[in-house]
C-alpha cells in the first residue's frame, strides 16, 4: 500500500532539491534517512523530514513496519516564484527570482518484481 507525504513552499531551488532527491530514490527508508543525514546540501534536511513523515504516516495510519518500507517515488516540483528587484547603477533594476518547491514522497512496503 502506498503512503504519501508532501512538503510545500520549501525555500530551496527545485533544481538543487532534485540533486538530493535523486540520491535516495528507490532506497529503503532507514538507508535513505541515514544518507540524507550525512549529505552536506542544505536541501537534505527538508527532504529528510518529508521521508521521515511518510514513514510515520505509514506506521501510524496503516500499521506498517518502517524498516520494511522503501521509497517508491519521490519528486520535487516547482512552486511559485517570489519576484524581487535588485537596484543597480543608473537607476535601473534587475529581477531576482526566489524559487520555491514542493517535495512529495511515496513509500511502499512491497517491491514490484
């Protein structure tokens, strides 16, 4: 049975979060959590929290054993962009796009053949 967890409005670029997400796709949950704890990227902490939340959802809502779970699907979608302006010389302004992302994790307890 698939169990899902989502973290929205993360203040990290989706491109940088995808680098972290690609490292843990398909791993067992305990191994993924250990990998994320040791990663130096700033985006590893929010992804760790989402994986932990998905495992907790599976344990509390569906009585699954967290050690038997693996990450079936995980992805980072674009969120809205906060548009800001940076003043530069001669009275001009350059745009700054502060990117947000949404991370979704789907865990399952039975692997497909």
